[in-house]
């Protein structure tokens, strides 16, 4: 059996069978007159081949080719590309097999697209719910404090300042949340201006350590540099944005590290890049949470995370900033041992100057 026959093959085989039958019938009818029978056989073969080929080409295969082109153009959305492909259609090829394969591929692509859209829809619903929940808490707190003051607590000097400070803290948290939402929107929309410059990442980490020293002492956490790493490591990146990254990671290690623990920074020369690691010896994170850790508003322990403050957007912003540098960030963690966040930055070259990019 011929697999995936072309129009010419189908026409030839069909006309040959038909002509053979006509030839045999003519041979019998003319008392085995071979010359007449052969003439009729050849004539019928040629005529039937032309008629069948014409019928297949113009009434069947051209319609199949049209379907094929339509599917292909829907897939690529590039009319010029489609014209180029079908400008000189080769009818010796197998259009039915091509259409079959194209339909299978198209159906798979559509299924993948639908699955992706469903995931985006679920993510959007979850995001809206999370934003509403995060906004609700500080707004309700501010509302409660203000109404309490209006109802008479404003006249009580022991209560009014206490409630005003609490309202101010809730307002600050609300402001932080809005600023983080604006930042992540800009990052995702590609509206972020990046100003690359050459700087020492070790010096920047030490500067962040000094900024957060008071906060770390409250929990008895030591901020250290790994042995052998306390030396200049020059990178080429946006210093302001990388400061945001380091502040966020160090603050997280202080929040979730164990009391009287240690936060350690380390740097490694990776040929074209510098690998930066920030580790703690806290409780660690279960493996099931690690794939979603950089999602917006994702919290491993929702009650504890909210009590510790923060907007739930810090790690999502960190990930976007690192990816805007065309670099990667990852996390590894073991329960009871601690967590390590690691990201790469491009190693600085002697001739690097301040350069502005937009992402």
C-alpha cells in the first residue's frame, strides 16, 4: 500500500486500474484484437489520468491547501511569510499529510495557549484577592483609630498619641504597599530606567549592613562577610537597584532568621559574572514553597509574615530587578538549617562607564 500518495500517484494508479479494466473488456469484445485494445487502453489511460488529476488538483487538493494556508497564517500571523511558503506550491508534496501535521501542531499550540490563559486568569484573580486583603488591613486599622479618636479618645492625652502613632504606622505600610505596586508595575511594563556603573559589591553590602545594624541588634543577629570574601568585587550594574535587592534580602534574613543567629554574605568570581550569596541560619523554608517564593504576595507563613511587616512584594521586585540586568536569582533552603539567596551580576571591566538603559 502506498503511504501518503501525491495527486499524481493517485491519478496514475486510478487511471491505470480503470484503463486496464477498459482494455480487458475491449479485448474480449473484439475477439482479442490486441492492436485496438492497446490503443484504447493507452487513450483511456491518458484521458482518465488527466481528468482525475485535474479533479483532484482543482476540486480537492486546492481546497485542502487553502485550509492549510489558513491554519498556517492564523498560527504565524505573517501574511508575507505565508505567501513565500505557498508562492510556488509543489503539488508533488503530500498536502494531506502536511495538513494533518499542521492541524495537530496547531491544536497543541492552541491547547497550550488556552492553558496559559487559564493560568493567567487564575493568577489575576489571586492577585486581586491578595491586593484587596493587603490593602484592607491598614485601611481598617487607620479607620478604627481615627473613629476612636473622634468618639472621644482625642481628649485623653494617654490614648490620643498612642492611637495616632498606630494610625501613622498603618498609613506608612499602606504607602509602602502602593509604592511597591507602582515599582513592580513599572518593572513589568519595561518602564524602568537602569543606570549602569562600576562599583564594589562588597562595599555596598557593608553599607547596607550599617544601615540595618540597629534592626539586626534587636534580634541579636550578626551581619558578617564570609571568610576570604572581604575584599573588593567590582560589578557593572545599577547601584541603586542592587541596593534595593540587598536591603530586601538582608531584611528578610533578619526577620525570619533565628534570634542570635547569623546573616552571611559571600561573593564568588564566575568568569564573566560575580555570584553574590546572602545566607541565614534560620528555620529554613520547606521545598514545596521554593518554586513560588518570588511570586507577588506569596507568603510561606502568612500570619507570621504579616506580623513581621512588609508588603509581600519584596522578593517579586528583587526577581524583576535581577532579570532586568539579564541575570538570574535562585534560592536554596533546608528546614532547620537556613536559607541562601544567590544572584549573579556582570563583572565590571576597567573601561566600564556610567550608562543608562531602559527596560
